[in-house]
C-alpha cells in the first residue's frame, strides 16, 4: 500500500490523532494516536471522547518528530506543490510546514533555556525554508530507476527499502521507525514519508512532434552534510562532503499516439546517473576572513583507509568509477591534485579510471568548448558505460533492456561550478544517444538543432547548478552563463563577481548558523550533547572593534558634510585622527580574522583561535594527532 497522501490531524490538549482521508468510504481506515504528555505512539488506539476544543487540520504528510529542551515537536506538511509526473507518479515539493510542540508551555524551562529553545526553533525554520525538499507517495525518490529495478519484488515499505544516504528526514522519522520495529502489530509504514533534499525538475517536451518527459533529479547525501568551509573532504567511514547523485531521466509514453486505453499503456524509461563529491582525503580551509583561506592537507595515517572505503562504497552503488578531477594543476589547488593522484596510485584499483583535467587552464580565455576534450578522453568508457533502459507500466518496472555499468564522478574544489558545467556536457552527449535509441531523434540527429528543447535542457541544468550551489556555498553557481547559453559572456563574468562577493560574506559571517541548522536537523541530539552556547565569550575589545569601525566612518562622513567655511586645521586634525583609527581597526580585524568568523556552535570545530591568531595559519603537513588537539578535526 502507498504512503497516505492526505491526512487529518486532530489536535486536543492530550493527544495528536492522525488519520488518512479516503474518498472511498468502504476503505478500512487506520490512525495514529500520540500522547502529548509522554510521546507514546499507538496505531489504531480505541476512539475516546472528542474534546470540545479539538482542532482539526488538513496535512499532506509527517516529516518527523524531533526532541528539544521542552520536549518533542512534530513537523507536518501543510501545503505541497506538484512538480510533475514520472510515469504515472506525482512528485511534490514541500511548500508549507508547521512545527507543533507536544508540550503546551515551557514552564519547566529556565529563562536561559527558553532563549536556547527559541534558537533551536529558529534553526529548524531556517533549514526547512532554505532546503529544497521533495517527496512522492508512490515513487521512491531516494533511488535511481536502476536501483528501483533491482528492488523489484521487494515488498518492504518505502522507508525500509529507501536509500538511507538520501533519506533526508531519516533521523526525524526514527520514532515511527523504531516503534514499527519494536511492535510487529504496529506497522506505521503508511505514515512514514521519506523526503530528499536537492533538485527536481520535470518538463513535458517534444521533439519532431514526439512528446516525452524530461526529468533531472539531484539528491544530496545526509552524511557529512554542511556548508562550504565547515564541511570538507572525507570522514573515516568514507563519506565525503557535498556528495550529490544526479539522475537524468527520459520517459516516453509508448501509446501516446494510439487508442490503447490509458490503464494499459506502458512507458519506456531511460536514465543516466552521475555523482559529485569532495576530494576524499582529510583536508580543510580554515576561515580567517581572507578571500581564499589557506589550504590544509592533513598527514593522517587513516587517509588511505578512508579513501579506500569511499571508493569501495561508490563501486558497490555504481560500478566502475570514471573520476574527473577539475582542480588547477598550479597555484594553491596543486597540492590537492598531487595528493589525490598519489592516493589513486596507492589504491591501484583497475575499476577506478582517474583523469586530471585542469579546467581553468584548458578553458582559459573563454575557450569553454574545450570541455569536449573530456568526452574524447573517456569516449570508449562512456560508450561501454551505457545507460539504464526499461519498460514500465503504471505501477512498476516490468522489463529491463540494459543497465548503466559505471559512473562519472566529477569534482573541483567545491564540486559546484566547474563540476556542473562538465556534468551537463556529459549528460548532453548521453541524452542525444538516448533520444536516438527511442526514435525521437533520427540516427545522427542532435537535439541542439531543436531550439525550444535546447533552451529547456540548458535552463534545467543551470537551475540544478544554482540549487546545489545555494545549499553548500550560500549563492547560486558561477559559470551558469555557459550552461544557459553555450558560451562564456562578460555579463556572466560580472554576475559571477557578484556571487563571489556574496559567497565571501556568507561563508565568513553567516555560515556558522547554517551549519548548526544542518547539524540540528540531521544528527544533533540536544539532550545527549548539552546546551546550545549563546554567549559571545570573546574579549570585550574584540567585540567593540566593528562598532569602532562604524563610528570612524560616521565621523569621516560628518567631516565631509561640514560646510567649506568651517574647514580649519582642527577639522583636518579630527579627520586625520579618525582615518588613523579606521586603519588601525582594519589592521587589527585582519590580523585577528578568526575571531570575526561566524563559527558553528552546536558541533564546534574545536579550533584554537588564540593559536591560529599567533601563527596566522597552520602548516599543511600538520599530522592528525596535532590536528585533533588544535583543530578538532571532525572524523565522525
């Protein structure tokens, strides 16, 4: 049975009661009753007296339950937006939600705890409003079409067979999941709604008067999730930061032009998958309000194991790895390329085919067409890789024609801008082959000549770039003018400059709170880990410096607007004094930049700010043993 797609929530002083809404009165209904006093959950509890003050709310799913200082909170979907259909399956985007406390008041909390609780709630709102959350009731969005085909015949509920990497609300659903596992007669599976965080776009298009559905899905991994400078590299389990799986899907209705009844129509479904993720070694860049923080690569004895675990997992999911490394071969990025290549050589795995393509060098001076050199390098491998193709009816995949046997894993430093350009070029090449395969294009014909679809393809991939980039860096992607138009432009370069400035501001002064929001939603337990530190414990003169800078500029402005007749040596001396103050403060802030970065507070990175200020930075050959003391390297 599918997950319930429409529910009524009855709210009383004592309970939350959730029951599905069915149009067919003959359908036997079920409900969940949650005791607000102790959080006890019960499926199909006996109906009690209906309180006079009971409130009724229509909802479209339960994101889950989270426990904070004042007790548990239930997060429900109050509005949804239909994105489109994959085959016969509706796909939705979270539009509105509500966070509902079990407790009616916070009388048990102290004044300080009340402030903490408000901070937690604010973080939840921040994450839910910024994340791009998608779900479906009859289609498993956590899995690619190929993995869904491999799960044919699996009668487990969706939450149990879901790919846990992309099950974004897995932690919030743990209360219902644990209850189902403990009580064999209390299966809450029809109420457990897996959601993904990432990008989903579905377009109904046509070429040569042949309609089809074009879909692009990018799934963000919930492991090692976070923001640009606070989540880098790999952990000891092989999870890398900013890991995304992108699946491009084509759905063709085989009876679109026929008189066959809709109920028996089949679809041809094709998909191609690529991945991106941080370079799988232990590395970071420590924010200190410099535009490009110095690269730190840790000489950790566990690097080899973490590197191997990462690629073992990737091969298990996707097969042979065609690894494209896009970072610069010179400058500050060069040590990363050297270390990556060294680990590839040490692993010496024939199922990992590594190619270092210096994107900025090869495509310098607006020569972006040279990205096609990657297609030449991997041509035989891409042909052998193929793509997934199957026939499906309204409910499931019936017949598989062929499978994708390998995957392209692309990375630059952030796995955002350069990476998306290359992924879109590879997907373009594959899509032309797929459309020829199903007869939408003639042999040798290219979709680039069909301007309307060409525009759709470019916009979808550029939008994908922006969404993935916003989640990690805080702004839209750079270089999307090439993805949208096929060429690099001066206007695009100016737009990239604007985004780079905004990234700098967010990454240094706002991302600590964004990282806290990720941690709270995905993993941080308030009761196990202690309270949320709200106190700014920097020395007073550090706190006052930005205020002094504002006052200094205000004084200079006041000097500038004084009528010329009032100018005197006193005014000039006054202005000179404030110029000196401003210069001193700017020098002080730059020298102590780490004290002005917005650091995460829920899961502190553990950096020794005083040591960082004294040394300005750490040497790149720092061993992990030292790093654990001075840097608090997160090897979860």
